[in-house]
């Protein structure tokens, strides 16, 4: 049986650098930073007082006028806007040549934020003689918690909003494999089309963890940068002085289609998904395998799936978080897979400008790969001033680079040891 080809016909994103694809891309190439003092809550007493926030965002008018999504979570609203951009670019908004039940959604979307103010005030009000009165807490919670806000905490709600808005009735799946989620979603959506279970898939991810619980968790893991006096340059992948990632938020959406389906309806094809690889470290929940064996396995699997050799990769979009461990491990993994060619293939991490969008990171990085192919230019790793001797590859420091770009690789590695790689090529 001939394997169905899978192509990209639409892209959309909402990021700390812009509310759409082109504004985000322009800011990336200009070397701008999306990082600033945290404004979504008072973080002044936290070890990290800054983040990469989406600012001045409102739902686009076509989504806002119905009122259906008024109570959607922050990450769901980002996803709705990104999906509208992608859906419109794909031409599916004006097409009658697709079947809703042959159109699916596969997302890597994160959970919504907890009702922190209500939750903590309830703990205070239900505290009695040094103990929590759980009966009183439950009674007060029943009175004060807002049902829709509680519902929107569930990660599957992003998918539900998208299915409702765009009338998608086919396969509907959401995964949350940490920082690898949206790359895994793209890969698994590709597999659904390849095996004939759908003709069109909306895929990608959305996340916002810029809230007290999210920041506290990452600070406890010593994962976040604490360069509070160097905010805009705190994310510095592969630099000797890196000390952690910068927490971001946002969404990215791709429209994937069977190649013949897209061609038959006259769609503008942007790029092709050539390969997908997935692996598990089976090592430790919050640490990567220090030798990069899991990450290497994911890259090798993607190359095998694409039937490509390492020398055919023109660019690697690195996971590149700016943590001391990740960047060293990813470098080792690239060397293990690419051999001597590792020193010739250009690599960069756009997290240096965007921060780490967690579940949404992979899809936004995949979008940057498509744009690199389109414009024949590679985004830079910003803030790379003092190279780490253990990270000695070509990371495109500080300035974008003109290049011949036909085939790109995008890596995403998540807490828990999930490793996912996709290969995107020129059509």
C-alpha cells in the first residue's frame, strides 16, 4: 500500500512576539525579545520575576461576536485565534471539498490555570485551630467556585472549543507530554492521515503556565532562569552562562492534509511532513538521559521514517531550552546521530527570543521551519555570547543567516523523558 503524503496547508500562532505568524516571524528575524517583567500575577517575591507573556491579546472579532468562547481559558483563546488564522490560510473556510467527519483534531494542549485567588482564600477561611476543616472548605468551595472556570482547567477543553468553532467531527485527541506535546501531536496527526483515518487534521498545541502554581513548580525544579537583572537576555541557549529557561505561553496550529486531497481542491501547499520519530528515555521523571540516548533515538527514528540521511538535513530547530542539562544533552544527541556532519549542519533555538511555550513550543518551532524553507533564512540563537565548550556546534549566534533550506528537523524533548522529532521539507 502506497503511503499517503501529508502536507501543510495552513499555519497560525499567538506568541509573546506577535498575535499571528508573520508578526512573530518578523520579530524573530529582527532579534527581538518577548520577555518582560511578569504582569499576569505579582511575582516580585518569586525567584524568577519575569516571563514571556502574550500581551494585549483579544479574541478576533469573528470568534468574539458569538460569545460562545467568552469563558474559555487563556490558552484556549490563544488556540482559537491561531486556528482561525490557519483555517483561513488553508482555504477550508471557503471550501466545500472536505467532509467534517473526515476532518480531525490532534492537539498537544496544556491544562488551564487554577482559580488561585479563590482556592487560597478558601484555605484561609476554612482553617480552624491549626487544621483545615475540610467540610467547611467543601461548603465554601461549592458556593464560590465558578463552574465554567473549573471546567476550563481541563486540558481537553481547548480541543472542544476548536471542534465547536470549526465543525470538526472526525478523530479528536489531546495529549500532554510536557514540552514535547505539540510536536508529538503533529507526528501522530500525520500518522492518522497516512493510514487513511482522516483527510484533514488540525494539529498543534496551546499552553499558559504563567501563574503562581506553574512558576512555583518550575522554580522548585530549578528549571527557570533567575537572571532578574538581565531579563531580555536571560534565555541564552548553548551559552556558558545559561541558568534556566524563561517560561512563556502561546499557541500554534497547523492544518495538515493528504497531499491528493489538498491538490484536488487547489490548496496552496506550504510544506510537507516527511518524517516523525518518538522515543522515551526510561530514565528519570525530571531529568534527561545524560548521554542523550533517548533524544538520539527520536531523531534516528524520524530520519528512518523520512528515508533520509543526516547529510540531507539543512537545518535543525533545537529544543534548546537554555538549561545547563538540556543544551549539553541535545548537543551530544545531535553528534551521536549526525557524526562529523553535526559540525556542518546549522542549528538554532528560537526559545532565546520567545521563551519556552511548554506544550505549544514544538508547533511554533515547526512553523519557523516552514518559514525558513519559504524565505531561505535561518533564525538565530540570540544571547549566545560566551560559547559553552561542551556545546561546540554551529548554533547560528545572534544574527539570522541566509541559507539554502530544503529539509529541516525540529526537536522537542519533554519532562518525563518524551522525545519527539519531526522532519519538514519543501514541497
